[in-house]
C-alpha cells in the first residue's frame, strides 16, 4: 500500500546507516582527521564556532566532519551540544586593545600607530587555481617577525574619538562587572531589542544573510557611507571573575576578528556632525562576516540616530527574526515533513470552489441560450 | 542572619530532583488546569520553619535564580530563607513589586496590585502568590467559574477574611493582567488563576 | 588542539536540564492562567531541527515523567517518520512507556491533528506549532501583533475572513483556522484541519501548545470555550467527504486521499491510524482494492 511517507524505525535506522557510509566515502581514501580539519580547513572551523556561538576548535572540527562539510549543519550540531552545557557565568568584556594582532589594517588613514599589518590575507592573491596544491608536498614555513606581545595596540576609533570626530563607544557595554549580560540563548528576543542583544543576534547570524544585507546598504538601501576604521585579527585574553575570588583571572586566549566601521552622520538637533560606529566581531579569522555585521549593526541604528528607516537592513524585526540559519534551515526544510492532512483540507475546499464556479458558468450559458 | 547555622541545619530538599520535581509540577499543573480542585503533593520533603509541605514543595519545584521571592514577615526566618537560598538560589527580595513568587499567610491581607500584575502586552510578567491557609475544602464554600472549570465549582478555603474575595474580584477584573494565587495547607494545594470569577 | 571527551555526554532525565525545565514549567503555568495568550519562553536549541517539533518536544520534556504513557502522532498517524523519531527520542531520554492507543495515553504529542477518539480529563495534548501568532500572515511585525492582542483589536482578522467570503462566497480557510479562546484571545490552533476545531471546544483534556523556533507557549485549560471565528450568515463548517474509509468504512473521521494509480484513481483512508485500527477490530470493514503503491 501507501508507503511513501510512512517509515518505521527500520527505515530510519537504514537511512542513518547510509548517511554514515556516505560520510566516510571511498574507503581507499584516507579518513580526514579532526586535526587536519582544524589546521587545514581552519576558516570553516572559525565560521562554525562563530555562528555556533561556542569557541571550541575541536568540537567545531568534529561538527564539520560529522556534517560532511555542510557548515550550516555543523553550526546546528555545535549549537545543540552547546545548549546542554552548564553555565558558570559571564566573562569580562574582551579588551581588543590587548590583542596580539596578526593582521590589522585601517582604510581611513595612510598610517596609524602600530602600523598597517597585512598578515595572512586573500586580499592580494590572484585567484588562479594553484595546481601545486593538488599534490601533497613539503611547504616552506613563512618568515616571521618578532612580536611584542606586551604592548597594547591602540584602536583607530579611540584616536578619532579623542578628537570628538567619532561618537564615543557605548560605555555600558565596556564597563567590567556591569552585571549579567542579556543572552538570547536563555531569554526570548523582545522587540525593540537593545544593541547588545542585536549584536549577539548578528554575531550568531548567517554570514550569507548578513553579507547580502550589508551589501544592500552599499547599494543605496539604507546607505550610511561606511569606511573601514579598522579591522584586526589576533589573540585576546578572556578573563573571568570567580565569585569566590572576587577578582578577574585569565582563563583563555581566543582568536577574534574585530571590525570598527566608521560611518558618516549628518548630526542632529543635539549632536554636531560626527562619525558613528558600526561594530562587528567574530571568532577566529572571519573578515567578511565581521564587516557585514558592522554594516548591518550601523544600519539597525537608524532609529537611534533619527534616520529614516526605509530599507530591509534597517528593519530590526526583519533582520533579527531571519538572521539565524539554524532556525531558517529548520523551518524551510520542515516543508519536507508530511503535510497531507492540511493539503487534504485544501483539496476539499478548492474542489468545492471549482464546482461552484463551474455551476455558475453552466447557469450563465443556459441563461444566454434561453435569451 | 544565620551565621551560626551550618549546612547540616538546613531542611533537606529533593533527593532525586528530576523525578520529584516532575511529579510535584504535574500536581501544580493539575491544580492550575482545574481551579478549585484539591491536589495532594505526594512525597514532598519536610518543610522548614512556618512553611507547609505544599509551599516548600512548590518552591523547590518552581523557584530558582531567575525568580525573585518575597516572604511575608511571618515566613522571613533564617530556617526558611536558608532553605530557599540553599536549595533554589532564588533571591529573596524586600520589594513586593519585584517578586515572581510571594509567600503569604492567610491572615495578613495585602492588596494584590502591590505585586506585579503584568502588562497588557506581557500579562505573563506577573507574580504568583502562595497563601498558607489552615485547611482546604473546609469552611464557607463559594462558587468559582472560569477556564478549567466545567460549569461551576463549589470551593471552600478556610481562614480567609471576606475582604479577600472583594480584592480577588478586583484582581480578576484586571484580566488578562493580575496575579495568580495558590492556596496551600499541609500537603495540599488549590490554584486560583486570575481568570476565575468567584461569587462573593 | 584540546581533547574531546570520548564518551557521550550524560544527559539529564528527559534531555533538558532542570533549570530549563523550571523555566518552561513556569511558562506553562502562565499559559494555563491566561488561556490563548502566547507566553514568550527561553526556548532552547534542541537536537532536532526547528520546524520539526522542537516546541512540542520541549513542552513534553518539561511535563513528562516515568508514570506517563506517551503517544506521538503526525498527520494523525503513529507511524509517520517524524512521529516515530520523536517517540523514539522520549523512549530513549525519558524512559517512558509509549503507546499508539489514544485512550491509554496520558500525554499525546501531535502535529496537525487532534485524535478522533474523544479525549478524557487528565490527558494532556501537546501541539507542535510552527507559527503561533494567528495574525502573523496579516501583520508580520511582532510589535504590532502584540499590541493588537493587548487591545483585543481583532478587526484585521474579521476583515480578512470577510474578504475571503467576498471573493469565494465562503471562508476559504481550511487549516490553522483561527479560534477565539475564552472570549478574549484569538489563537492559532496550529495547522490542524478545521475539521478538528470543534474538538478543542470545552475539551476535558488540557491543551498545551509549543512553538520552539518562535519561542512561545500557550494553552487551553479543560472545559474552556474555543470558538472558531465566523459570521452569523456564514457559520463555521467543517470538511465532509462523500467517500468512506476503505479500511474501516468510517464516514465520520477525517479522511486522507491517496492516488493509487497513474489514471488518478483515489482511495480514502482514516488519517487517525489508531482510530481506524480500533474500528477495524470492531467491524470488519471492506478491504481496499489491491493497488500497487507508487
């Protein structure tokens, strides 16, 4: 009889077996190790950690392997694991001026204190397939320069801010011990959302979605004349205040990418013209994500800055309710579930409506014939 | 406070938390789903201080760090506050308006709207009051009507001043805002959600 | 690279941690206290995808215990893949007895149907809800719809139903048909066919609705009036079939239509598999024609 949507436990079990088999692929090819994924597909790991909102390279690499390289699926796996972990508290805000930067550039000044540091970037590669990578070979190590991990690297934004040219960074977000941060993985999103909650949503948001929205602002859908004040990538310490100690201790060092976008602002009644900020932060090395996030963050500040909010990227509910790829992927794909009961209801009504139309038409024809 | 009181002096909580709290929650849920019905809380641990067993079980099951708790003076004793802090982590607050849960005696009436009653857009942001009474199913019966009740129910709650029911009428008229009440006596409880109209 | 713990993490009873269960339980009590109002809750990421029942699963996980007997249906059937998967999940994480018999179940999690067998007092029906907001397709903004509910300002829904009558001569809405709960809140009954709406009205069972992705829980207590919206001159009516179930001969249940060959030959069967099987046991219904499955 009808078996297309009815599947017992056996069918599901077989499907899972097949999936595991496909994951492994041709057994004559060596199995990929988590170390290999971590080291050689590191940017995939970075994205999974960022949108999975869990900084753990090993778990993210495992998720990438389990998901056969489907990063949205890997993000889902990592999130579902993260949600079961106990919480010990909130760390102190990261101080990115203490970053040991591997890369740091500003497009607003020719040179900045601390210098322009190109670091590892695709920016200046010619996108020619490098056929030498097709074969395994010894790869020479890159030369390194000595690095002073003790000096701080001033942010370009801070320098502009001292001049009054750039709006101050919101202090409440930078005050240590300001109390428990709101967390949308614990509480439902409430609109209108405060900026910290918006930033958390964007940080977890789908890179492609944010990229398209950020791009749309550059094409006139909510333009705010962005400049890259600074992008930096490197390691920053994470501090935590254990209740029993009462002072901060360093518990880890993590790689982050930070983008300070500097945007034009015409000024308002109370504020003279100055530059405003859009902010982006991502785990690992993820400049596209951090920049897109910064553009969208700035766009979402339209109302706060008394700008007309007329474009999708400026629409808080629209952006925040649709940015999450785990939610979006689940709901789009749930259409694969059986819906035949609802469809049956529709069939009954559409048939009835069509019958009525046909009856009316027949009646009309009869009337015409009678005339 | 209770510096002299060590952990060994704190009344015991759940032994097998997931299962005990699940059973008690289902009892509370039954009470809310059937206002006026007397529900017995089985196997709840012995309560501290002046709390009755049902009230202590309610707190162990539903209170935690996210639910500020207000204690009427009669219950605000070291035995009770240590028990609450140790087993639930619920912050004990002095302001009634901040409380998610409040524990009151039957003979100390307080206007319901000094507690949080929620807002028109978020009526769920309201307090639940647990009121200790001498007995349930005893005393003058009143007619209750509303969601969860098939037609009407005749419910007796001992020890309440008639003024309580005038206050209740005012609370009910705020619907969907308003507080919810749980009456507790011994190991039994009865729920009175805000949607229930009581003939006074 | 840090090590990964080899053994599988030990999960709490019914998967959710106790703190999460308390949060959901508090939301459920609020939902019962304000029938039809959607209580926001801190929905967790579940190991199943959003849109596949994460809200219903969280509600079930927060209420279920070892004394319960669980039934899970999707489209009315116990043996559809998603129902099998969710039932298996709870058998595994909550050590709970499962059943396909409606009358034996203490908790029934459902997607898209209400069982045909009348529910009893003490049973809990948990609905999986994709879009909890009944006004969402008329007004996409949460800030707006929340205000409309606060003000009981439901004109937009009346207009939409009236437009349907003007266009089609009837209310052409067939599933997820909006209801008024206890004369206060318009509520989405979840995408059940309107055929099932009358079963919600003054049901002796407790109805809990969970929307995981949208992070809302709502409820209808037992014996609470649930009215399907309509107009005096266009009263609410449910689907009817001229056919009967090919397996049990039922004329009063919701029938699924199947295409059994490429000439478009149809076969009608009860959507509620338990109900159909019970009836087959009672009366020997006429056997369907043997038709090759597609």
